[in-house]
């Protein structure tokens, strides 16, 4: 890390300033105390040295002039004191027991001494009068300078004869003390600065690893996992850094595993046809896959955290969830949901593990088609039963009539036998159509697709139906012309498709009507149209026209011998060959069936 950047990081660190200022404050406090103690002690030593010297000088003066105090003031005594003061650079003062100044080395003559005030109340003399020695430091009222005074009592037979005082100006001493104190403070400041530098260095060594660990932790929080943390110490912080590196590698590995697992889970859940929806104990959505969104009409990414009832406004679904949360067991139920169309969803609600139950997983199965197929199956069974019952009932009735005596009736017996034959033929056709339809739906009809001239098949179909059309007085018209369209189809199946359509047209077209077959090409398909001028079909029947056993007019259809499976066979054969069939019709104006077959 560059120096400037490192300093910037340190200076912006609150922990750095806490440690640095604390250590710096302690260093400066300790230094100040030490400097104050040393300078004070040094001052005391200098003062003590001066005091001792003054004490010794006063002792010598007392021994030398002590006996002369009894004579009182004299010019000789004054001059002698002046001379001693000049020689020793010390101020000497002789004072009588009543405080009168007898001589003073700072006064030029006796006349000036006489003018001096009484000294008995001075501190040093008060102390000397009690203990024989007194010391005081103050500004001299006579000279206006700070002085140190040492006074000794002059005694004879335990009686005080007077006092001798030695004094020295403290100005020079104070100057010396200031010089020494300045030196001590200079050294102290130098030591303090060195201490601050060392404190900064030590604090930086403590903070930098913590800063590196902080940056590493922030990187880990944002998903950027460092492989190496620049902490080179071998102490506890270094151990912590190595632990961080190990944790970073473990988290990176586990996050990768979780990401892969999450992607696999998303792929599995997203690819499921069943909808999956998870809610917590407060019925707030935790997860939903795309199939659930499609089934219940919401965007999975936008509903996480929303209440279930706001996302899916269904009290049935809410009741299933609440029942699962209360019981802690699997619950099932059906939900009718209106989307583009009415859908039926089967709900499997499974509680999440935990006590109390922390949530529910809902699996949605769309059973709309299954319900529809079940309905078709039931309807198919009912229709088959009905279709089989009708001819069988007729056969049984006619047979019983013949057995009971009508067999000898020359008029009725042949008619009954013809009716039995007709119903047997109808039953046979019905069974054949059902078998054919079953084979087609099961994929069992082995179609041989080949290139077939479409005009050839149309001509053959019209030839086969010509007799039936003449009998019904209906005109067949081939407007396909000389079209050379070639289709890829199974010839027999294509023939069956056209035969069923033309046969239906003959049955439902009144006498004098016409049936027209046309053909043209559209893109990759051949389009065959079978139009009639028959009774037509109402619009409400068109959607279900190709269902098995569906009849527009049941009585007429049975009367004409229809099985109700012809158009269903047409639809399935077209689909099997890759084509389709549709119808357009207006009631009373005829119908047009359109068959599309892939071109060769």
C-alpha cells in the first residue's frame, strides 16, 4: 500500500485516533509530570545549596562579630560588614534583639542604617527567636529584589544577644533555574516527540492489520473473497488473519456449492409442469416457480414477501393453507380458478418441518384436462352404451316377437327380419367405426404415406358415391378439374376421409341439392373442400361437431343410419397424416368441410 494511502487510511480510522490520542496523552502526561518533578527538584537543590552557603556565611559572621553586638551601632562595625559583603557577594545584616538594624552590608554608611525599619517582625527573625535559625524567601522591601534570607540567633548563656542574617539575591538563581528548566523541557519535548513517533508507529502496526481485516470482511460481505490478507505478523492478529483467509476460502466454496445447488433447484422447479408455491407461518409468499405464476396469473419475481391472499384471491386456497398449518399434516383439495379459461387445480399442501409449523409448500396440479378427459370418458361410455343399446333392443324386440308367434305371419315376419338385419348392419358398422377410431387414436393404424395424385382419389370417391347420390336425387360435381396436385398421404385413409364427408353431405342434403368437391394449394398444403346445399349446422354445434357420438339431430342421424363416429374418424385420420379438418356452415344454407393435407 502506498505511504500516502496508508496514512490516509490511518487518519480516517477512529480506532487509530482513539489509540493514538490515548497513548499520546499518556506519554505527554507522564513526560509533563517527570519534567515538573525534575525541574522542581532541581530548583529545590539550587535553593538548598544557596541556603547552606548563606547558613555557613551567617555562622562565620556570628562567630566573628557576635560579641560586638553588645556595643550597639558603630561606623566601624558598619564598614566591616560592608567589606565582608563585598568579599563574599552576600548581604549581611546585624539586628539587635529589639529588631533595630545595627549594620547592613548593602547600606553605604551608618546614617542609612539608622533609617532602616525595624526587622523584628520579619519571618526569618521570628523563626530564629524561637528555634535559633530562620529561613525566608521574599522580595526585599528595601532593594525590591527577591532574596533568600537565613537568620541565626546570637546567644550567650542561653540569652539572645541579637541576630545575624545572610541574604542573597535570587534573581540569578531564578535565571539559572529557568535555564535548567528550559533545558529539561527541551529534552522532554524531544523525548515526547520521539515518544509520539514511536506511539504512531506502534498504533499503526496495531491498526493496519485490523484495517486489512476490516477491508477483507467488507469484501467477503460483498461476495469478493480474498485469497490472501496482507498481515505478516505472527501474533494473535496474524493468527486471526490466517483464520480469516481460511474462512474466506470456505465461504467461497460453500457459496459456489449453494449457487450451483440453487441453480439446479431453480432449473428443476422452473422446468416442472406442476406449480410450486411456498408460504411462511404468516402466509407470506417465500417462493413461487414459473408454473405457479402461469397457473394463478402472477409474476413469481414480484410477489415474494406479499401476503398469499393478496396474490391469489381465493379463500379456498387460504383455507387449505390454514388447515395444514393447524394440523401439521398433508392436506389436499381442488381449486377452481378463472384465468383465460376456467381451470381446475388440485392442491397438495405439505407442512415445512418444525414445531410450530414454519410454513407450507403448495404443489399445484392442473387437472383441467384430466377432468375434461374424465368427463369425455364418462360421456363416451354413456354414448357407447346408448348406441349399442338401441340396435340391440330393436333386435331383441323383433326376435321375441317372431318367437312368440309372428314367425308364421307371412306379412310381418319378413318385415321384422329386415329390421333385424338393418339393426345388425348398424351394430356392425358401429363396432367397425369404434375399432377403427380406437386403432387410429392408439397409433395402431399403420398408414403407408406415399405420393398420391389428389384428383385420382377425388374421382374414385365420386364414382363410389354416385349410386347413393342418384338414389337421393343429389348432383355430385367435381370442380377439382385437371389439377395435378400431389399429396403425401395414405391412399386408403384419404379415401375414407372423402367418403365419410361425401356420405354425410348426401345424408343431410335434400333431394335436388348438389355436392361440390374443390381443390387448391396453399403454401405447403393441399386444401380439399366438400360443399353441400343441405340443411346446414347451427353455430353452437360447430365446436363439438368432431366429437365422438356427437349429433346435431339425434333422431335424424339414427334414422339415416349414422354411427356418430364418422367425423371423429375424419379428424383423427387428418391429424395422423399431419393435416387438419375444419367446417363452415350456416343454418339452411349448407356446409363446407375443408381438409388440409401436406403436399408431397
